[in-house]
C-alpha cells in the first residue's frame, strides 16, 4: 500500500485533476454553448461544490473500507474473489480507510480556501482555452492548407481522382439516365473525334 502520506498526496492529485476537468467542462459549456462572459468569481461556487463532492466520494470509500474490514475480521478461509477479504487483509483495509479520509480532509480544506478555489478555476480556464486553441489550430491547418505545403497532396490527389472516376462519375451518370427516362434523343454527330465522356464530363480532363 506504500506510505500513507504518499498515498494521500497521490489521491489528492488525482482528485484535483478530476475537479479541474469538471470545472473546465463547465466553463466550456457556459462560455461557448451559452455565450456567457467568463468571470472567475462566477465559477468559484461550482468549483467549491465540486471539491466537496469529490471529498464525499472519498468519505464513502472510507466507510466501505471500514465495513469490509469488519466483515473480514476473524475469517481465515480462502477468499472467493478479489473483494472477498479475510482477516489477513484487515491491516491494509485499515490503512486504506485512513488514506481515503486523508484525501477527503485535504479536499475539504481546499474547498474552504478561497485562494485555492480561485486557482482551481483559473487552471480550469487555461485548460479550457487550451482545448479551444488546439481545435482552432487543427481547423485552420486543414482549411488553410495549400497543395505546395501538403506533403501528401500528390498521393491523396491520385486517390481522389480514382475515386471520382470509379465511384462518383458512374453514380452521377446512372442518376442522369434515370432522370432522362426512355425518351432521350441521340446527340448530334460531330466531325471531331469523340472524347471519353461520362455524364457530360470529359474524363480525359481528369488525367492531369
């Protein structure tokens, strides 16, 4: 199980990351989906509530560990599963309970510290902006890409042209034949050599 202090520090770090993710999502919904202006103080009550909720989860886990320890006391038979604890597990269950309670205590202390709550909101805001910035950058890279800057342009162009010839043009031709029906008249004969055409499109123009 490791040292109790180390386990508590790790648990707080994980719970704090979960709180930051929750607040970040709230900020994204409020500022983008609802078009609300960002204000740190407006999100502090939600951040505080989130920390308390995570602390409650840790306290519930501690209560469960205590119940499991009582149930395991005096049992020396082989367990039937992973969570079928025996007397030899009581020491670890006691330590686990202390760790859960330690994490819950730290989270509640942070929830009651206005500066800590503000820092949580500001970090969540930075994370939210990081997501928005990354999405915008990806979109701009795609929409602003020029053929001479795309290393895969030639390879992907050949694939797109092949897809156009083999899939899109035959489908378009079939659709136009159905639209014209059986009364379609023959096209006038031209003195120029016939070009390979599909649905009125000169396919030879696509070879370049």
